[in-house]
């Protein structure tokens, strides 16, 4: 038993599900991000590539042509564009 195994076995815990467990799994393919930082950098990248961002605006309605949104009605007026993305938060 190596030192990591000894440390893991000495720090076993009971979860709220009644399972005794120790240790973890390291996966070099997994990743982690901080949502607010990711969204900020994504917005900066999009704006730098010509995307018009309109944050903190309430959607009132929209107009369509066929299956496409052609105009968005907001609390700050109307917005038209070739493509419309309605994003409600970090995970949208």
C-alpha cells in the first residue's frame, strides 16, 4: 500500500447516501471551467468577431418569417438581424 492509498483509507467518509467511500478518479480528459469567466470571454470573442450583444434586456416578443426569427422586440426597442440567439444564462 503506497502513501496515497494509506491516506485515502484513513480518510474514509460516510455520505448522506450511506456509502462508505474513499479516494477519487483522475481523468486527464476531464475539464473544469468557471461559468462567469467563460461567458465573459465568450462574449468578448463574439463581440470581437462582429456579434452584437444586448445583455440585460427583457424580451417582449418577436416577429418571424416562416421558421426564422427576423426581429426581436425588447424593452430597449427592436433588434433585427440575420441570426438571433436567445440566451438565458451561462448554460444556454
